[in-house]
């Protein structure tokens, strides 16, 4: 369906107050899920980020590399034991994670941003020991959790007009490298930066009252409601961990946090720049 010039003008007018609200503010986007599954969806998301940058929003992109890591582990015939639902990473496996995340996915995203019209710089938590990490569990090898985050490099990149693209690795004081959940990294970084918003891209529309009914979307959740929703089994599995990251971001000073379907066209723009939100907002 072709959009008329009048309709296009109306869309811009509707977006204006949101552009004014977000101008010169920091938005952290955790990139993952369906948004990473095809070149077409990747290009679409990156163009949305570039647009946000062009209208004066400071964008920080945080990513993992689950799909690429799985491919590399398979090609190299490295099997990882699963403990409590999480892959245990030994020395060989964490080396593959580092190659996939910091060497492949991070640089591919930087390249895609550059050819889409904005300047970007690739970073990960190892650079300048930005993310100090510790073992997530003694049973999980080099799966890690965050001890502290130094945001100086991120702020310097933003001040230089760059989009920082941050891979979710960290290291300890002995130089051991750890894989860290990208939702966890995005939540912590957004809190440390006092971002106006954190957007978590996933595989569902957001929090659903009925996981089999996409029309049962919960559009807004207060952090105080989360324990009850878990008790009622509205949230389960990976969504509990994702919601916990959203709650942490809010408690660290982020004004609004969104969980969106990364596979939906222009999901980020629709959520930020229109009256009609499409995901779940935590406040």
C-alpha cells in the first residue's frame, strides 16, 4: 500500500515530540533474537539505528553471538556440556566465543553501520578491561557475571559521534576471559550510562499473558509487579532472566525499558517514535 505525502507528513509530526524528548539522550539497544537471523533483518535494524543517530539520539549497541558461536563450535567439533541449562565453557570453547563475538559478529556489525551511513567503533568488555568479570558459577567454566563496568571508552566514542558496538565479553584481573549474557551487559551499561531507554530485542512480542496467544501482550509492567507475574507463571524460562535484566536497568536509573520482537519490521522506530508501542515496557 502506497503512503501519500500527507500521511508521511503526519507520521513525522507524530514523531516530533519523541524526537525532541530523545534528542541528545542515550539509548542502549541489546541486539539479538530474530533480528540477527538474516541479512535482510540485520540491514533493517541497522538502518533504524542510523536514523536514530541522524536525528540526534546517542545509540549504544550491545550484542552477543549465540548463533555464530554455535556454528563455529560445530565446525571445530567442540562439544560443550550443558549444566543447569547453560553451556559450560572450557579453554577451547571460550576461545571460539571470543573469535565469533569479538572477531566476527562485532566487526560485521560495525561494517554494516558504516556502509549504512553512520560511524561506528567495535568494542568488547576486554578492551581497556571495560567489563570486570567473575565466574558465573564454578561449574560453568568461563561463563561470567559482571563485577564492574568502566564507561569511559563508551562515553568517549559517543562524544566523538560514533555508535559504540559492544560485544558481551569481560575479563578478570588475571586476564581470564568470560562470556557474559548480552542482556546482562546491556542492562548494566544502560544503568551506568543513565540511559533514557534500554531496548531488548528478542524472539517474542514481549511479555504474554498466554504464551500461545500473541494478542495477550502485557504492554506495561511496573518492576513491583514482576514477582507476582513470575508466581502466576506469566513469565517462565528465559523470560524470567530477561525481565530481571529489565528490572535491574530500571533500578539503576534507566527511565524506560522495552522488550520487543526483533523480527518485526522497524520495531525500534515504532516503539520510540510513535504513540503506539508494540512491546512490553518496564517502568
